[in-house]
C-alpha cells in the first residue's frame, strides 16, 4: 500500500516537477483578454533523433486576444518535455484540460466575438454581407441608427436584392432617413458577414450556438430612402422603445463593440466587456429616451466647444453629444447653431477665417474627459423632435472620429475614444460597384 501511495503521489506531482511553462509575450496592454482554449489537434510530435528522449513536444495553439486597436493577435504557449514519462502525462493532461477549458470558455466555443473588416465607401465605412447565402450586399456602419437594412431593388452601389427572406409578420412602417420619409418592409433571413473572423464569424447570432446564422429581422428600404443623401445602413443602436421595430443588436447577445477607424479598420462585436476596469478617460453614456428619443443613441455630455479658437464653455447647461459613424460632418440643434452664427457675425469668433474652419468638442469623462476635433466639417442645424428635450444637442460624424478607436460597453454604460488620427488617413480602397 505504501508503494502504491508513493506511485500515485509521483503521478500527481509529475506535471509540476517536469513541465516548464513559458509565459506568452503580449505586445502591449489589452482592453480585454479571455482565457485560452487549447486544442488537442495542435499537439505536434516530439522531435526524436540525436536529441533522443530530450526532444521537445510543443503546444502551439493560437489564442485570439483583443488589443486596444481592435486587432486580433495570436498568443502562443509552449511546454517542454524532459522525459518519456512526462510526455505520456502531458498528453493525458492536455486531453483533460482541453475538455475542461474549452467547455468553460464561451469566448472560444459559443461564438462570443466577431471581427468584421470595414471598407471605405465614398465618405463612409461599409461592411459586406449575404442574405440566405445570396449577395454580396453592402451597408454603412452606423452608430446613429438601429436597424439592419437592405436596398429594395437591384443597385450597383448596395447590391442586387431579389426578394430574399421570409415574411416577418410585422407590418410595413414609414421611417425617416436623411430627412426623407419612405416605406420599409420587414422580413427575416439568415445573415452572414463576408470576411468576418472569430468564433462568431458565421453570424452575430452564432453566440446562441446556432451554426450558419439565425433568422434576423431586417428592413427592405424603398427607393426614396436609398437615393442620396440616404443609403443602406447596418444600425448599431441596441436598445429601443416597445413600438419600434427590432434592432439588429437587440436580436443578438452582443453587449460590447469596438469600431476601429485608425489602424485595422474593423468592427468588433462581443458578448464580453471590451473596456477593462480602471481604464482611463471613460465617458458615461446618457439615455436620451427620457426626453422622448425612441431609441438609445450613444450620447454623452460635452463640457465645451471651441470654434476657430473661440471657446464656448457650456457650464451647468448640459449639451448632449451623439457619436454617429453614419454621418460625415457636424449637426447641432438650431438654438446652438444660431448662437454661434451670432458670435461669428459680432466678430467674437474671428471672421478672418471661414466659420467652422476648426471645431473641437470636449467630452465629459473621467480624468478630464476627451477632446476630439475636426477641420472644415460640413455643419447643419436640426430641429429636435423629442417632446421633452429642452437642451442643446451636437451630433459628431466621421470628420471628428476618423482615425479614432471607439469602444462601447452597453451593459455598463461607458464609452472610450482613443485618438490615433495622426498616424492614419482615409484611403479609398473599395470599388464603386459590387
């Protein structure tokens, strides 16, 4: 019995005594890093020869992690084999850890992350997708709208729609896009993103464990809504009021997203937080539905605004600011627009340069907030239709956020904006037709 007990103890302690783990090297800090999930297929054979029993057995399993820039990095781990006994034990141990780790890690198994490449299309960023395996179709990535839409006819710019999908059971509605009103017919179909990577690449709905996509409600736009200055949009607003049609993200389990308009040019959707606890300069999101907004725009508070060097300090009078990747310039409530026109006419704002030559907005956040700026943004006034809204409003488009990385945690209600525009420029790299 004593001999058997010693043998059992040796078997249990062998991995600790014989294995020499090597820590993976990480290139920079991470917003979020999931636990690894090992694969049995990745274990390669030991190198035997002159090295004899000292050959090395390597485990080279790429583990996807998300960097602050939104790029996916492969992190590799390695273990060294010292004896034939350790090799045998290592194989048994790898089989057990594979089963345990992969079952416990939804990041690797349940499709909880998808990275979709963005392409420049005119003055916007677009993604490609299929409907029931037919396509490709194209849509503008839009943080200012809620719906997944497709053009209702055959177009060179947006794709050729031929009635794909089934009846959703929802009545048609009239929606407003770019100040134009038109009919939207609601259908359901399987949606898949082209060139997407990650466990959830088959479709966002794969987070629910369904292969090849799930039936998704999407809107078929009438021609009047598609014609310029309108378009086709992948809306990224998740929350809505009950009388609004289903949103794209509302039909998935995703609660975080990252839009990288700097280096990797990508959209990342995740069921886990992409903003680490204790991160600097976090911006708290404001829910404008309390004022009558039918959806929860990604809005925050602005401390001040500087136009051509003249600073408007908003003080205790809040100015709500929406970050909108679906627009290009600057839109503001008519009251604020007319106030700035008056300052320019009275020469408090320098009239030596054209108005709106340089505009910067300071967003309220932790540790002083974040300031983003634009040069020569196309600026227009708008009348806010929300019945209880009595404040002023700014809508910041791509002129302000091009070259930045925007990360949103919808569950916790925070946004992070990292400005990297000094190192990137907008380069048209996409054909005009598909």
